[in-house]
């Protein structure tokens, strides 16, 4: 009996964030590691790991999609959502707005990737929704957007993105093992996962195709389509900008705004409980890598401006040679022929 008890205790002690790591040097939240760690547990997560290997592959793709979009959204900021292990690991162990964004976009990426695979027919357990889609709460099938001749007939048809399956699997894989916890960090994590998923669910679009003689569009068939993942990233970035700080409520299993004068964050909002570092200098504890050596833009007043990016430490200017196409000529018909020219460009990098 004894060894079993000890093993159970070790499982309970395992920190909650570490399992999201890491394949080789590219640090991402690695679903295969999650599966390895949770193989012997009960519940939906282990079931997915044991017998839905196709799904786990899509989840992995979704995590990568989220990480790539995160790096895009933050490319011109001090914290650039780098997947370098020593940084991202710390970011995920904290509870700042950056943590919230990473959790939200990861959950969105997983939902997106699974849903896309369903539509493409590459998963056994799901397909797109054929025919009349079932109503979505708050998003019942509505009239498709009008065209020039909006009086024309339309009908549901084609292959709608089956976002419900993606949402469900994303919840099962990412949330189920946290359901029994009610510490503030876990509540915030689950909230932000959901905010990420809602950025897809609440922004489904209707797409239509015309039928009829020579493009006359006498009949249109329409279906639901997910927004592009870039749009999802843009929306979540807005939520990051307006993220709400929360504290634990007295009842111990919910959160509330830090100050009573602030309105309670909505389901779509990203929330956090810890202030972010300024990310100016390297700091092992916070996961900040600092901005020394980062390129900045002297003519920008935004986050990539040299003042902001370099935290007023100043910058060095270097001249780099680049090649570009030049003296292009249009040749009849139909080619464009260019020479390659060397051009010099000044770039600024933070001290
Ligand atoms: C996965 O396991 C469940 C229950 O053990 C079973 O019902 C289901 O058919 C399995 N799915 C696959 C794809 O093997
Ligand atoms: C992101 O920031 C890190 C640390 O400052 C830097 O090493 C890396 O090159 C940056 N990535 C991009 C794409 O700018
Ligand atoms: C620098 O910032 C200016 C002003 O925002 C912008 O027009 C320009 O394209 C930026 N340059 C680079 C290299 O990003
Ligand atoms: C850049 O171009 C100049 C000539 O325009 C050349 O002398 C120099 O060696 C080049 N530098 C590099 C690093 O290629």
C-alpha cells in the first residue's frame, strides 16, 4: 500500500504550470508533456491522451499557432512573447497580464486548430456542420449579410466550422485538471482560457457563395466560418490593453475587481492579479530578458520608439547593407525584370 500513497502525494505536490514545457529549444506549451504527466490520471484529459492521438497533434499545432500569433502581436514591445525557455517559463508561473494573454491565445489557438481540422475532415471524431447549423446562444443563425441584391434567396448549406467541438475539446484538454482548484491563480487561468475561446466563438462570420446562371446569384448558400487567427490575435491584444486587475474575494472561490469602483470584468476580458515588471533589464525572477540589443525605431512615438524600447538608456546606430530590387522594367509580355542594388540603411539598437 505504502508506495501508492507516496506516489499520490507527489502528484498533488507537482506545481501546476511546469507540465506545459517544452520541446527541444523551441519553448512552447507542449501537449505531449502534458499527456506524459497525466497519463495515469482519471478524467477527460487522460482519455484524450490515451486514445485521441490525432486530436493531440492538432492541439500541438494550436499551441504553436498561439505562440506565433503572440510573438506577432508583441513584436514591437519590450516583452515580445519570446518562447525562450528561461523567459516564458517564468512568465507562465506568474500571474501578470502577459501571463493572461499567453493563456488566452493558447486556448484560442487550440480551439482554432481543432475546429479547422474538423472542417478539413482530418479528424476521425468530428466533421463540419452540414446543412442548417444549430443555433448558438447569442449568435443564432441570422440573415446572411446583404449583397447588392439582398432580396435574393439564400439557404444554409456547405460546411460550417464546427466550433462547438473545438471549444469542448479545448476545455477538456486545458481546463479539466484544474476544475477542482479554486485558488485565485487557477480561477484567473480558467477565466483567461475562456476569454481566448470567446474571441473565436463570438466572432464567427457568415460566408456565402452565389449560384445561378453566369454569376447571377439567384440563390446563395451560406455557412459559418471562424474569424482569421490574426483577427483573434488583434481582439485579444485589445483585451490585453484593457486587462483588469482582480483580487480574491472573501468567499475564497471567486475573484473581484481590485477596487470596488471598477466594474466587474466580463467574460471576454483578460484578467490578472500581479503587476508586470517593466521588462527593461534582465531579471531571472520575472522572466524579463531586458531590451539590450533590441532594434528600435527613432521615428516612432509608440512602444517600439527608442525612448520606450530602450528605457531611456540610449541606442547605437549602425549602418547595414541590404540588397533590394531596383531599376525594374516591364517587358512585354508579361515579365518584370529587376536589378539588385545594394542599399545602406541605418538601424538603431538599444544599449
Ligand atoms: C476512446 O475511449 C473511449 C472509452 O474508453 C471509447 O468509448 C472510444 O471509442 C475511444 N475512442 C477511440 C478513437 O478509440
Ligand atoms: C525578442 O526579445 C528577445 C530578448 O530581448 C530577443 O533576444 C529577440 O531577438 C526578440 N525577438 C524578436 C523577433 O525581435
Ligand atoms: C518607424 O516608425 C514610423 C512612424 O511610426 C513608421 O512610419 C516606420 O515605418 C517605422 N519604421 C520601421 C522600420 O518600422
Ligand atoms: C557594404 O557596402 C560597401 C560598399 O557600398 C562595402 O564597402 C562594404 O564592405 C559592405 N559591408 C558589408 C558588411 O557587406
